């Protein structure tokens, strides 16, 4: 089995798990939205804990939060998500020069020292966090709405199949 097949199989299994959770569709969908919101934040290493805390605060399905956070932000997607958030933040801050480029990396490596660490960190952090604060709520709302539609559709289909089985 190739890496892509393994990733696809896990993704499919997690999506089916979310669709078949034993909870109300709004609680599951809101949990997915919270998980996707947290997954877009650049707090790698703290996303799981943050997601669980928010799931207790909002009283949503904890498994939906955890699974959707992992589905959205994992080792394969993390660089792309953070790069997208960084670019959104740069656009809002009207950066004339991109903060991420090969020449910028070369300069940072050559100039890196303890003294300029804060300057280098802020060069990336400011647009990254600003972009994340704008993108994360949008992704969370879209995720919540899509999850609600998918869960309701899945349950209607299951009820229809059960009714057909009872008739036969």
C-alpha cells in the first residue's frame, strides 16, 4: 500500500466516523467547525489541547473536534496552511516584499543571531498570526455548514435504507 492510499484510507475512515457519531447533527457540525478553526491556528503542538478546551466550553462533540483538527492540520497540510495564512497576513499588512522567499531565508540564515531573533520572528509571526485570525473563523464556519449538510444527508439516506429494508 502506498503512502497516498494509506492517507486516503485514514481520511475516509475519519470522515465516516464523524458522519456516524452518536450525537445531534448541530453538536457534531459545530464540533467540526471548532476543530477546523483550531486547525488553522499556528499553535502547532497545542491544537489538540486547545480543541478539547473549546469543546468543553462550547459543549460540542469532542471527537468531532479532535478528528477535524487532525484532518485539516497534519504533517502533509501544515506547510500549505501556514503559507496561505502568511500570505493573507502579508496582503492585509501591505507588505511590499514577501516575508518568505529564498533570498529572505538566505539573509536570515546569514544574519541570524540571538540579538535579531525577535526581529526575525516578528517578520514571520505578525503576518502569520494576522492571516490566521482572519482565515480560521471563515474555515470554521464553512466546515460547520458543510458538516451539518453532510451529516443530515447521511442520516436521511440511512433512514431511507432502513425503511426500505423494513418493507421487504
